[in-house]
């Protein structure tokens, strides 16, 4: 790959010392900017719906006014901006004025070595995809393009629209055309790119440059800029460029978030430029240790950030460029961990505010201390209330509510209320007595702090109609025990459940798919041997699904997601997971707002010290899930399924060596007793919704 294809690059000039006479305000910065326009923003960018991107100095120069002089600065390429960290700028660097290029521009001509791309993962019947060797050198694999949406490699695999993307290693560029474009051969794509180029509407790609390129002005411009940027005239500089926002006379201060760090600067400009994007950082399961940023390392594929505690245990998180977006103004979540520790560190970073510090920055002297406020003492995760019924078996296992530095399954719990519930000391479980109303149980596991869980009694409901119910989600539904047991509980009440779905048996239909996440249902045409009946033109479309299958409208849809979402590489930030949840919920309610949606919290794993880290992750997720959907979502209820599985006996166990010792064969999927407990609480929460509707 060749960096010298950057459009507009100038030859660095050698400036003699006499040019530097006078007081130069070195902190002055003129930042680039990018404005865009799209003829029809309803549709994605495509070869016939071209976007234009304009920067500062679009006409070939930038005019500045000061001290009675007009300084015209020639710019072969405008000053563009892709993010806060990556914008072209005019600066004074070590006494020399020039342009610092952080944004590259490549114009496709058709001369690239294009070929049809036939890998199965990328092909679909709606489009044709081509590839060529990338003519640019860059690590950050997104940007802006005049004729195409710039996609991640993962999105490029599933899209049925026009798009452009980089391969995960950055060595290839993919360009996809919808069939209606009639670009089906290598000759077609070469002719298209060539004709766009010679007709003045070239296919331009704006991309991130790894390391800034400095272009010094000639001696005449140096003298003129020194003349207008003096201390007496600093506030009186004028300009007429419509895309120039302002001149930064004091530079741009990038202070660290002092809610996280005990300082506003690391005294390392590259590290500051990266760390200023960190908006939130939480340390779970921490003790009395102190925590420090110990290293940031960036190569051509990944960014690695390491945090060290005062016991020299290092927690590491990795971010891959192929999965990151540096343009969108939103947080990316990074999880840092150490296999030998139960401490989990979750970091939120807004990459549109950062700049990648390529190379290694080590901080072995523990100078970048994280504030103690980052350490989260949140040890108990319980819903506001847990409901129970006459016929249900709502038994809550207290160890499932605890975030601790070690396994709590065999911990000694103490309870402080008596007479209204049964406490099983062997299992550390609480089961309300029947026919009581509200019960508050106080408990402790550390002899220091007292916690509580509140139960609310729901009278048995007389349901005099058939309930149409759909189970939608992952392998816990696909194993078919869960939905079967829910149906049996209602049958015992004389209530018929009509289970809806395209999978399962005639009397136990469902929409469960092993290994699937909410992301898969929203984006994947097929994966893990299953096809997606909900996808219509690349989007989750519940109306389309219902019309295609002619099903009766569901009264209830049970969503069982989260386990695979949290394990999905590159798409496991809480924000992105909930975006997919919302896509599914909104599509269902656009079809019929009266459908009741019950969201199961992910159940926890068979508990040992080895699975405690994953348990912590799921518990934190469950807390955010319950908080997010607690209000503001009509006909949406969160069911705290994670509370009702015995952390040791509700998983798949086998006898070892013909003795009484049992070993677990599957730490994720419940056994039939676990599925029955899930069914019990689902039964209760459907009764709760029926109770509230009367």
C-alpha cells in the first residue's frame, strides 16, 4: 500500500532561521471541517445518489485578513475533518507554518486491480461485489465516501445495498453494487469509476491517516503569517471561508476526565489525545487496591489498553479497528480483565473524540492513577420487586444476586425476617409462603451489610381465552423444554396456549436458534445453520414475518436474549445490544402495540470461581437491562429469570466414576429442573400482566 497517493500532498520546505523573526503565536490553529450534502437522504448513498463533501479552502485557497494585509494560503486539497481527533489543520510547528494532514483523500479511477469477489460469506442474490488491493495505507477502517456508504467488514457481509468497506486487515477494498445498477463485470466497474472521474464526479474516499503528514508553506507565506499572527493582532484575524468555523487562538485543550483520572493530563500529548475520549470507567469487584493506566499499545490491527493495580495485576482490553467506528459520536465499550482475577473493568470511550497513539506508551511509574470513585461497590443486583403466585414456584437463590470476588454458591447467607417465607440454608434460597401479599426479606452474606428483596403476591387469574404465545431467542428456547413447561403450567389451570413459530414440533412451536443473538435477528440472513424469517430487505420486520406465515397475532412474545449478545465479538457493548433489543421491540409494536413483550434477563452460569467473571458481566448487564426497560416502554415487562436457577444443581450434571461426585457438562444450558424454574417465573409474569390488565 502507498501513502504517497494522498491527494494534495506538498513537499516539505526547509525554512531558514530569518523567517522566524517576530513573536509567533504557536498555539494558533485553523482546523479543517467537513460539510456534506446528499440529494435524497431517504436512501443510502449509491452511484446515482452522490454525496458531496466540502472542506475549508474548497476553492483552492484560504484567505486571512489582518494588520491591513490579505494572506492567501494555497491549498491543493481542502482541509477536511473526520472526527475531533482527525482533522486537517494549519499550525505553527516548531516555528514553521504549514498544514498538518490527518485526513487522506483517494479518488478511484478504474485503474485499480478490480476483480469479482466470490467468497460465500460476502455473496447474496441482490448485489454484486468486487475487490481490489487497497491503494492507501491506513489502520482505521472507516471514513466517508461520495458514492457509497462506508461499512464495516461485518456489515458488508450482510448488506443488500451499495457499499464500500475495507477488509479486516486493511489490505483490500470491497465495493458492492445492487443488481439494479447493472454493474456486474470487472469491465463494468472500471468503466463506471473511469467515467465518474473524467466527468468531474470522482468516487472519493476520505480516510484516516495513521500518522500526520506536515506540509510546510513557502517562505513568503511564512513571513506573512508571522506578520498577522502577532500578540497585538491576535483577536482581529478575519476570513471569509464558509466552512471555517473559527480560529483557535489558544489551541484546543484536551483535558482528561477528572471524574476518572486524578489528573487532567498525562503530560504526553499522544496519550492525552487518546484518553480524553474515555467518558466512563467502572471497576467491579475491586478491593482496597489502587488502579493505574499502565500501557496503551496500538499497531496496524488493534488498540490494547492495560490497567494495573497496586498488586501488579494487569487487566487488558483489546479493540480491533475492523469493529470500530471513529466517526459516530457515541461510546464504544471495552471490557478489561485478567483470567486470574474476578475484577472486571468496563470502559466507555467515544472514539470520535480520540486519536490513536500508534506505537507503545508504557507508564510503569504508576503516575496515571484512577480515582477511587471508579471502584463500584455495587454488590447486590435485585429487581425492584419479584412476583409470585399460588401455582408458581418462585424460589430466589440469593447467591445469584451477589457480585463478589469469589463464588458465592456455597457462601453462608443470613436472613433477618421470619414467618412469611421459607429459607433453605443448603441452597441459600427464599420461597414465599402462599397467600401472603408483600414480603420484604433482609439478608447478608458478609456480616456487615444488609440487603433486601421484595416479593409481591399475584392472585391466580381466570384466563378464559386461548393465549397466543411466541418464544423468540437463543438455544435456551431451541432446546424446547422451556416453552413446553410453560405450556404445561397453563394447561394445569385449564388455559390453552397456542405456541407460534416456524420451528419446533406441532404442539411446541417457537423461534429459538442456537447461538443466535438479538444482533443476528436484526442483521443476519443466516448463520449457525439457521435462516432468519424476520429479515426483510436487511431489516428486522415483524409485520413481514407475520404476513408471510399468516400467524394469529400473539398475545405474548417472550424474548430470551443476552447470553450470546454479550459474547458477540465487536457487537457486545450494552448500548449496541439494547439498540438491537429496541429494533425488535419497536418492530413488534409497529405491527401491533397491544402485544405484551416479556424480556427475560440472561440466566447466570453454573457457578464456580472460574465462571465468576462471566457471572459478574451478566449481573451488571441484567441491572442495566432492568433499569432501561422499567418504564417508558408500554407493554414491555422484564422477567428476572436469573434469580430462580439453582447455581449448582439446575445445570447438566453427570455422575463421576460411579460415585456420588457430580461434574457439570454444560455451564450455560440448564437441565430440566432449571428449565422448569424458568417456566415457573414466566408463568408468574404472564399472570402478573393479566392481573395488571384487569
